[in-house]
């Protein structure tokens, strides 16, 4: 495919506001997950999440506009503002918006329905209703920056952000528009956390095992859910040196997956990875590293590991980043940003949370390492069977 430049990055993440702070978080090698104090977790198995702290929305959004936004929209608009600042200027009004979210504004929907039940339709706040739809953050981004191209929101669980990037890049490559704001937003809400805990998806304390995400680790027992906003500026004709280029995509469907869990479709995962590499007009031996989808769940990690071992004769170095900032659409976008920073800095990150190898699986990086990096494969494998893979390249050709 035509290589699409990434010229700006905006981050509102657990442990980091801004791309420089996010780079420092990754270099520090420590998780941003903490014990939840936002709601009561008594009676639940899990008590930890990667939540955004020290975020001051009024630093990025005018007060009158701020009143009309929920947390999810604030994450998205603030991250977009940071990405524009990082680019050095705002985009032309012909640019579009493509955002991903795993669950959208669940808490706002709950708040609206509570008001509706208690006060009736005539007195329930209409602004809560307007903010209860998944495309509210993307709409606010488009309005804030006057962007009149496409405005879409993708909801495909863990793969939402990569799917949004794939759509945006395909339209830019076709010449439909010159650029797009692309990213992911999610929030840690009480209802989503409770459901994920009930179905056994979340990491939890188990004897001597502390509650944290351990991607590819023998002792892994679940993911840490995360939140935030992460935005990229993608464009065809950059006016500045970009972070890197998006050079290929591959998609597939794991038909063995259930609606709320991962399956065993090794061939589907490996075919998506191969398709991304071929779309970038590369060979497997050109891939220098893999930024993994691994989130420390019992089924997802071995599925990706087996697919990598099936596809590559010699698996490149694998980095698992979701132990830093948690899982879901913001996590997928932050995973992409981590890979972009690796290409910029020519340095792979450590995989936080990993310490004890599972001999049936690959082992990810344990420490930061300077390396020559030209092409990085980024994987996203979602519960329910969606698979999106992307190749990021250092150069335009």
C-alpha cells in the first residue's frame, strides 16, 4: 500500500500526559496500574486498573465546551489537541476523523438511564443522552478542529484503534482526503469492570501472585483494564519529518472465538500477520520486531505465540506493552504509539510484567535494547475473533 506518514502524537494515558511523558513511562519499565479508588471493588476478585490521573481537561478544552463533554470525549479532544501541537499546526478542514472504542461511554449511558427512570423523559438531561453514543468523542474532535472529511467510530473490542487506522489510511492512500486524526478512547467504568471481573477476564491476586498483567508469563491470570485517549495524525504528504510510516495492513477472522473470548485460530492470526507484511511489500525476514497484542489472558497470549511460531522460522524480538497501560481501544492506540517511538528512537522497550517464561510460548523482551529498526509488525487480536495487524516502517520507501 501507499505509505502513510504519522506526523503527530497525542497521549492522555495512565501515568503520562503527552508523548514525552509517555516515552518516559515506557523507558521507566514500571506499570501505571494502581488500586482503584474510583468505585468500590469489595466483593470483586480484581481491584486494580490503569486509570488516568493528573489530567486537567481545562488545560486543553474551553470551559463552555468542557461542560458538554463526558470523560471519554475529553480524553479524545485533549489527545487530539496534543497531537496537533506535536505536528506543529492544525490540519486542513478537508481532513477526517477515525476513532476506536471498545465499549464507548458506558458510564454516561448508565447515568442517563438513571436520570430517565428517576425523573422521566422530559427532565432527563439531554446532554447526557447526546454523550451516551460511541461516536461522541470523534464528533467532538471533528467539531473542535473544523474537520469536514469522514467521521467514523469503530467498535471492535481490542482491535478498535488498529481498525480505525486501517480505514483512515486506506482513504488517504486513495486520495479521498489528505489527512486524518486517528486514535482510540476508553474509560474504566464500574459496570464494565464488574462484568469483566465476573467473567474472569481480569488479573487478580492468586496466592503469592500479585494482581498485575503478565503478558506471556507462566503465572498470567488476566489483563488489567485501562483507559485514556491516544491520537495519531496520519497524512499523505508530510511537511515535517514523520515519526514513521504505516506501510501495510492485514485482517482476518478467528471463527473459533466466542463472542466474549479468544479462540484457537492460529492460522487466522498468522494469515493476518502475513497479509500485513505482504501489503507492505516486504518479506517476513524484513520484520525487525513485533509489538504484541498480548494482554496476559489465558487464551490470547498462547494463540498469538503459536501464530508467531507458525509464521516465522525465527521469531523476531517481541515486545508486550499492555502491562504498562492496560487493555482496550486506548491500549491498542498506545501500543501503536509505543512502536512508533521505538522506530523514532531505534530502541525496543522492556515488556513489563514478564518474569517467568512459559516454555510453550515465546518470551518477550525483558529490558530496553538499542537496535536498528526498519519495520515493526503490530498485532491486535480481539475477543470475539477480530484480528487486525499493521506494519510500521521507518522510511517512506
